[in-house]
C-alpha cells in the first residue's frame, strides 16, 4: 500500500510537469529555448553522482523532477538520533546514490547506519527514541504514549493509563493536549496523587559515597 502511494505520487508529479510543459509549448518564438535554459541551470546544481530520473521523450520533465528531489534533500533539516522517523527517512534516502547532506562529507547511507547502530536499547528491549524531554521516559518519547490509545480516554479506561502529578494546565506536549481535550483531570495533579499510597516504605535521605583521592 505504501509503495502504491509513492508510485501514484511520482506519477502525479510527472504528469503535472508534462501538462505544464504542453501549456507552454504553443509559444514558438524562443519560449522553448528559454525554458530549456532554465531547466539546464537548475540541473547544474545537482551533483553529478546524485540519483537522477529519466523518462523516454521527456528529458526536461525528468530533469525537473531530479532537481526537485535534490533540492528537498539538500535543504531539509539535518539528520539526528531521533528514532520515530527512521522508517520514513530510510525509505526516502537509502536508494540515493552517493548523496551527502548539506555540510557533510558522509553519505546518507553511512549516517543512517551509524545512527541505528548507536541507538541505545536497554535490557527490556526499550529503544531510546532520543527525541525530546518526555513525560514518561528519560530516554525519549515512547510511541505511542498511553494517552494516544483513544481520542476519548474514558473509552479505554482500565486498558491504558498514566498519572501526571502536575496540574492539568502544566502537562506538556501532546499528552497535555490529549488530557485537556478529554478532560482528564483524574490523571493529573492532586487527583492523580490521591490514587497512590505508600506501603511498607522506608523514608530516608540518600547520600553519595565519599570520594577518596587516588
């Protein structure tokens, strides 16, 4: 299904370019050569070893699509250790020939390989998403988080749950938005804290071990 959508998307772009070209084809007094010059200038910016499109009898449309692909790749945000988008980026990137991100000499394939091999996975199999401060896990955003189980949290009560001990208005990110939309007061603030109790707990003060000079 994903492959079919990508093929349809490329076909739509291709036929749009063909249609736009034919609309301008009526001008026989230099417009065609001017258009060719513009396309040539655009393609000059594409590295010689970058992946290119080729369509029989439609070289200009192929060059425009090649430029479109390179321009997006060259100007997008930099790559990082964030995990949630790797499926999409790998699909988009690994087929690009000798493509290096802006300001980097490392190929995009080597970057993805390095990031994936460097991802942290704990003994329980949790893979750190390395995205941002998370309301649930020190190693990043767990996806999906509990509050994304249903738009109306009352419908999944007892199946998905979480507690956020700050006031509802202070809960950050998507979780805060979902809780406010679902009126999830019982999961936040004093209402959430009241659901917890201590049983056979020793309260003490933790002190770090003394440092002994070598």
